[in-house]
């Protein structure tokens, strides 16, 4: 069954030559009718937002999911507190590198799709310790592809035609742009510059090869910087919010003029659902917010919002801005050309930066217990390690 269609969707669906994920009814009966999807990394920032949205969205909320997550420092089951007792959500703590575990999950749950978020995701950590990035992002993706291939290879008929492996990747694989260069399209050459982006690029290549060589029905999304609820405060936006609330310095790497494209996490999740439902097999889709901003501008925006919502007796939060030593190999600019996903699937972000960032700041203000919980000893050790030696500069 094709997804219920409006004009654009109907045209795209008719063009599509493969059977899309059926999100219109719950399957039952033979094991081949499973409606379950397997999500990896669903206790992390984007993964947990995806799981919550999947189970809330009218088009997919009847559809169960298995959430496989190793619960590294970045995984947090509190992100999923709202699902306690919800039988549609099965959580498995485990490592995507463990092939035997993957095979057991595929055999037991017979997922009709895999949505692969699990990764080491922080560039600064990849600089200080690249090994975990090669293991999870490259070897883990390889193990997952092989387990998915074995499962898919044994399917028949509609179940085989409907199976999908959606790989969630990043715009960082394309490298850094000059200030006047056009935004990344899906055909931009791969030029990864950090251990993180190199490991993601490697995983993208594996996914591509598993399609071309074995016919595995894959889809890849390359997304820009996400922000929103449940983001671990090692990344720019939540780090600045939690530091500002604590009256701590707001560390700006280099001159603060590095540019990123910013996307509200709920928009990323809706893009993934669209690609999963109707994306063309073997294709990649760039996902972005049409919102390029320099880091310093982001931090000033956050300070202004906090001045309004949580004023400090000590004065504007902007007084805490501190220039520190730059990130080694710091990419200057990323920008996403998201016209392909709009043209083919009718997807555009729903949030503006102004609406998304206000919601995000409000979420952190409303959730002090979540913040306190993630600021464990391990978190404090990371902050000490990453910011030591980045002496404040005038
Ligand atoms: P995150 O670091 O918040 O979460 C990663 C999750 O993966 C955690 O729950 C962690 O426990 C889990 N995990 C790590 N290693 C694992 C392993 N070996 N086995 C099983 N689970 C493991 O990351 P995020 O920001 O939510 O990013 C999710 C995905 O999206 C990543 O693949 C990332 O590369 C990609 N991405 C992120 C952004 C962004 O701005 N955050 C942008 C584009 C793409
Ligand atoms: O572009 C997509 C990528 O965005 C994702 O693939 C990554 O998983 C995600 O972490 C993110 O990578 P960045 O390196 O762009 O995000 P981060 O939040 O670490 O940094 C954003 C910018 O802010 C970057 O130019 C570095 C700068 N920065 C970051 C920190 C943590 C600072 O100036 N100070 C800081 O303390």
C-alpha cells in the first residue's frame, strides 16, 4: 500500500518503482508480515526523538519498534521515560558490533526496516580518541549491514520488496566549504577532515557498496547540525545553555565565525520518516534547515533568549562569552542544499530557527533534573579534558 498521498506525495509515490514501507495498517499473521522496525542508537539525542515521534505520529504510531542501544555516555534511558510500560517499545541494551546479538534480534523480531543512528557522534571526542569511532561507526555499521543482508536474503515476496536499511549520516562527510561556495548537493565529493567524519564517510561507502554489490535496499540521509530536546551538553547549543545557566564561561573556538546549517531535531525525524516511506532505493538525501549561521551568532541568540526567559542579576549572559583555542582541523563552513528531498518527497523543515531555538531553550529551562542527571562525574571529566589547555583568549 502506498502512503496516503497529497499531490506531491502521490506523484512521487507513482514514480517510485519499489514497494514503500506500509505505514497505513498494522500487520499480523506470518512472520513475514512483521511491522516492527529496528532502531539503533535510539537512546541518544536524535534516536530518542525519532522513537518518541515515531510512536506519536498518526501515520506510524501503531507500529512497534525495537531499540538497540549500547548506552554509552551518550545514551540515556531517561530520554524515553514517556514510554515506560508502552508495549510498542522494546529496548535492548547491546552493541551493534556484536553480530550474534544482531542475528538474534533479527530472528526474534523480524524487522521490516532498520533505521541506523548508533554512532560515536562528537568531533572533539574523535580528535582525542578516534578508536571508538572506527569501531562503532565503521565496524558496527559493517556488522549491522551483514546481519541485515542475511535477514533480507531469507525473505520472500512482499516482505523482501518492502525491507529497508536507512543509514543516518552527516553533512560533515563532504568536508569544508569556502564562504562563497554553493551548498553541498548529494553529488558533492567526499572530503572528510576529522576522525569522526572519516568514520561516517567510511560507513556511507559500506552502505552504498552493500546496495550495489548485494542489492540490499538501502537509503542514506546526510543531515546538518541538529538541535533540540535531549541533546547531550557536549555539543555547541546545549553546552552553551547549561554553562550560561550555571554562570560558567561560554567557550568559542577560534574566531567564532565557523558556519553550520542548523536543523530542529523534530524536522530531521520527519525527514527520516519520509525517506523511509518513499525514498528511492540506493539514493542519498541531504537534509538541512536552510539556516546557515556563524557560531558566535548562535551563542548571542542563546544569550538574548536566556536574558529574556531567565535573566541573571549579574548582567547579560553574553558577558560569559570567552574565546578559546580552536579545534584542530576545524571545518570552516557546512551548508546543505536540501532541494532533492523537497522535490522528490515534498519535505521541508517546519520550524524556523527562531521557533526551534526558543522551544529548545525552554525545554532546557523546564528540565533541570535531566541536565543534573547527565552532568555525571564522567561528564565533568570530559569537560576538564576537552577544555584544558584551551586558555581563554582576549
Ligand atoms: P548521540 O551521540 O547523541 O547518540 C548516539 C547513540 O548511539 C547513543 O545512544 C549511544 O549509546 C549509541 N551507541 C554508540 N555506540 C553504540 C554501539 N556500539 N552499539 C549500540 N549503540 C551505540 O548521537 P546523535 O547526535 O543522536 O546522532 C545520531 C546519528 O545521527 C549519528 O549517526 C550521527 O552521526 C548522525 N548525525 C548527527 C547529527 C547531529 O547534529 N547530532 C547531524 C547529522 C547526523
Ligand atoms: O554537521 C553535522 C554534525 O554536527 C554531526 O554529524 C555531528 O554529530 C554533530 O556533533 C555536529 O558536529 P559539529 O562539530 O558541527 O558540532 P559541535 O556542536 O561540536 O560544534 C558546532 C560548532 O561550534 C563547531 O564549529 C565547533 C563550535 N564549538 C563547539 C563547542 C563544543 C565551539 O565554538 N565551542 C564549543 O565548546
